[in-house]
């Protein structure tokens, strides 16, 4: 996923694919965990349904990993680049009970 500095990008619209759909559950918690790996340039993220800006949201630096376990948090994940176009890799896995 490439995240630029001009507008927040939604995670599920970019990432929803075979691995996401394989683990997503129908309940509130779902059956999926998402691990977002920041690879290039810092980003700001939010997962409350509000778009982050270059100055608002949780700052994640290169090498940081954000883990989300709740399906609504994963669906609401949005990121924006701070200093340049960032690359975020995500790994979905079955949520451990």
C-alpha cells in the first residue's frame, strides 16, 4: 500500500483481498488480526473512522508495527504520509482466541 501526503487512504479498500476475506468473521470481533508494517517514511493513522492528517493521528515511524484485532478497527483504518510516500505492508492472520 502506498500512502501519500495529500489524502488519507483507507486500509480495507486497499488491502481487502484473499487473505483478509479468508479470516474476516461475521461477529463484532471478527476472526482476523491485521499487522501493519511501516516500511518507508512515517505515517499518521487512525482507526476510529476519522481521517488522519499530517499533524493529527497516531504517528508511526519506519519499522513500527501496528496490530489491530477488532474488525471495526481494521475496517476503519486510515493512513496518511507525513514526509513522503510511505509503504505499508499488512499481514492478516487468524485471530487467536
